[in-house]
C-alpha cells in the first residue's frame, strides 16, 4: 500500500453545501499507510513552508510547498491506489467568499513556488 505523510495543519469543516466554513479544527500530523483512511479535504497550512510525501513500490515522492501556497487539497479515495496533493493559493470558494483571496494590483507580481522530488 501507499504510505502518506502530511504535516500538522488546520482543517475547515464543511458546511451544508460542502464548502469549507470559516471555522478551523486542528489536524495532527498524519504519517501512516493509507489502509482504511481516505481524504477529500481542504487544509490550511500552519507554516509557509510544508512538506508532504507519498511512499510505496520502492519510490518516495515529496511535494514541498516553498512559498505562496497557504492551502492544500488532499484527495486519497478509499480502496483506490492513488493520492492527489494540490497546492492552493486560496481556500476553496475564495472567489465568492473573499476569504484568503489575494489581489495583485496591475503591474504587480505574485510568486508561488513548489518542488516535487522523486527518490528510488
């Protein structure tokens, strides 16, 4: 099976329409084989830089969020051999809620960096 490592983060619970709420709950570091666990969740990073890893079949893939990604979406469906880690610059529904939305002035710049590493 696949082994997943996620840092400690904050997790917004979902409201009645499946959109994350403004409240946030602590999420302890996850470091285990997926097994019966599954994820389809948004998270708020507690540090600007964060590291995530997936290990299995003789490989380890690491995703490092270096700058500009304070949110992540983690998708790992139960009984499937796949995982998706999506770096996000704003939380889900930011365009409608305005929460976490960053506006770059005309001529301004925004920088976001992540790095993917593969070890065999």
